[in-house]
């Protein structure tokens, strides 16, 4: 069994980011206390459910990856589709088990919703284009809400919701730009992405607009008194990144540039995580 291939399949860095998003949501929801066990269970729930989503994604995307990403574990032959499917089920069971151990009914429901969305997006919704982008982006906002639930904090807090909304807009923007990079492979799977149905120029404009909406929502906590002064300085970092990406993808809207923009967007989203937790302290 190729363990390196399995690690590449689940993308552990992405999984750690999602687990960390749960922790950030816990702190931002401002619970009376933050139980360490609950934080650990929340992190691992996010990590393993993300690993499940990553594995399922590659199983369903095999034909596309043979064109766009032949170096991925399954098309490169490092692991088989059957092995990937079995690994995804293990990750799903472990993730849901961590959620059940939290003993919070709301947290379990949210975890189940996330797992369903991951499967539905990869099996059906991805071909829908923009609706599919909206669905997968919601999975970037859910971990923050889950963090508020699992820690005993408020899932209705304005800062938490604005954080989730910012993650949603940046996530949709990244997905739209990603479809520009994947346009050749998407044609083989008949994915009705904006890049395929409306052209690269139109898709770049939509992606840029969504990045700018993420910047706009990130400033709401400043004008509503929801964040501390540290946030006002820190938010500049991810916002500069996303404004740059919005300009970059409009100026050069080809697949190669789109691939570069989607990678940098991940760095901007990571910076945003750190800023939000700093703003809640």
C-alpha cells in the first residue's frame, strides 16, 4: 500500500486548515470556557471529514484528473480507486465518531450535513457549475459554525456569522477561478462551469467580484464594533491578497493564471483565519 499516495489523496494541509477553522469558530463564538477536549474533538472532526471529502473528490474526479492532474494519486497509479473509496469511508467514520464523542446533538447534525454536502457536491452538484460552487463554498463556512456549537458558544454571534460569510465569498470566488484552470478537463466530464458556459473573461469577472465581496464583509466587524483594534490591522493582510487576486484574474484570465490565483487564494484564506481569531481575543 502506497502511504505517500494516501497522504497526497487526503491533502493533510487542507484538512488541518479545516480543523483549525473549527477551533477559530470556537474562540470567536466566545463561550464561557473553551474545554480542551471539545476543541480537540472539534479539530479532529473537521480534519477527518475534510479527508473524507478530499478522497471522495478524487474518486469522482478520476476522468478529469487524467487530463488536468495526471500526477494525482489515482490517475498516477499510486493507489487504486477502490483503495481511495475505502480510505474515504474510514475517514468518514472516524470524523463522525469524533463528533459523536462531543455529546452535542447540534454538532452531530452539522457534521452530518457537512458529510452529505461533500458527497452530494462530488457525485452530482459539481456538474451544475455555479450552483455547485455555492454548495462547496458552504462547506468552508460550516466549520466555523460547528466550532461555535461544539464549544458551547453562540452559533448566532454576529462576528461568527460574518466570518462564515467571508469564508463563503472567498470560497466561491476560488471555486469559480479554479473552474477556469480546469476548463479542459471539465469538458470531458460535461461540467457546466461559468468558464465553459460563459467564457474565461466572464468567469474571471465573477471570481474577482466574489473576492471583493469577501473583502467587504471582512470590514463589517470594524464598523459594528464586533472586533478589537488588533483586527483592524491584521485584516489588511488577507484583504490586500484578495484585492490583488481580483485584479490579477481580470487582467490575465487564462487557465495558467487561474491556477496560480487559486493557489494564492488559499494563502489569503489562511491569513483570514488568523486575523479572525485575533479579532475575537
